């Protein structure tokens, strides 16, 4: 007898699954634009929060940085949104030290945490667009 003999032979889909999947748009499997040429050429970032429940350390936000060339992603937990600049500085220093890569383009949703004077000034000083 097969190991999973108790599973139904037909695929079972609950009404909720059918309803939610019916409203999803198909996701393209290929990139429309080519990937960046090297690590650090283009970094995508997003900040999310506040989390409905804080972490054990009291963090209610997180920020992600994704390299377009390698798809390497790192996540940093934050207590407040204004810590996004410090998280970016840590990521930029890591990229420079570990990959000898200077970040050329930073792509974001242009949220307030990225458009502040201090963040913009830092990017300009680094030569990052």
C-alpha cells in the first residue's frame, strides 16, 4: 500500500481558495527588462510596517534590500521608520566590503522614509541615484 494511502485521489479545493485565486492576475515568469550587469548596479528596497505584533525585541518595521543582478535579499528589523537610513548605510558598507561594489541605483516606492532630506543628502554624497 502507498505511504499516503489516506489522501484523496482527487484534488480538493475549498471555496475560499477558489474565491481568492480567481481574483489573482497571472505573474509573468520572465523579466521584462534585463537584470543589472553586476552586484550593486541596482538595488531594490522596501520598508514595511507597522507589524501587527512587535517582535521580542520590540521591532515593528522591516526593510529589505534586493540586488537586481543576483536577487540576493537581506532584511533588517527596525523599531521605527527613521532607522531605514542606518539600515541602508549598513547594507552599503557590507556591499562595499564583501563585494567591492558601490551601489549605483537605489529603487524604492518613493516613500517618506526614502525621500527625507538626510537620506537624499546621503545618496547624493555617495553618488547613488
